C-alpha cells in the first residue's frame, strides 16, 4: 500500500510564559490545504509547540510520509538529536536526572510517530516562510479571540 505524502507546518504561541496559549497547523496533501488551531487558557510556549504537532498528526487517518516544519528547536531537536529516544530508554528521565517536562505530550507524540514516517525540519520563525507565518497567525489568533472575553 502506498503511503500518502503530506506536508505539515506547525507553530505554538503563548501570551506570557506560562500564560494563555494557542497553536496552529497547516496540513497539505496535493492541492488540499487544511488549517487547524486551538487554545489553552494556561500553558507554556513549549506545550503549545508540541500540541500543534500532535493535533496535526492526529488528523491523519492513514499511514503517511510526513515532512513536518516547525520553528521550535525544542520539538525538532528532541526528535532529530535523539533526545526522545534517550528519554524513553531512561524511563522518561532527562539528562538533568529529573523527569522530562511535558511527558504526557511527548508520549502522545511518540505514539503518533510510530504510525507515520515523519521527517522534522527546523524553519526560521517570524521570517519569510509563508506557511510558518500562517501557523503563527492561527496560534496568536486563538489567543486574541479567547482572552479578555
């Protein structure tokens, strides 16, 4: 069975850290583009970055080849530099000998990564990447429409 080739762009934002947060993602399959976003009233920037990736991967209904683009060094480095695998091998204890932060999110992401072939790509945030900028608009838009109601 052929896998579908999907591109995903993600971003998370926080107003205060911790504070009100939003996340956004753009999924692209061929000529089809889908935007998703969400809000958390009390969170951190890293949680929103992770949530954007998780929510985007959860949208995939079948096994896919994914090119994922994020401006989060926290997320991209955890995958590309093997941190996630090291945390799992050490029973979710980090190099600082403390439990890994955001463990539930990392475990959710790890489960999703076992279902898809995902290649993580670091992009420069707030630069000339149109789709990364759109994800930032989605994330910050969620904060704007949910705060001070």
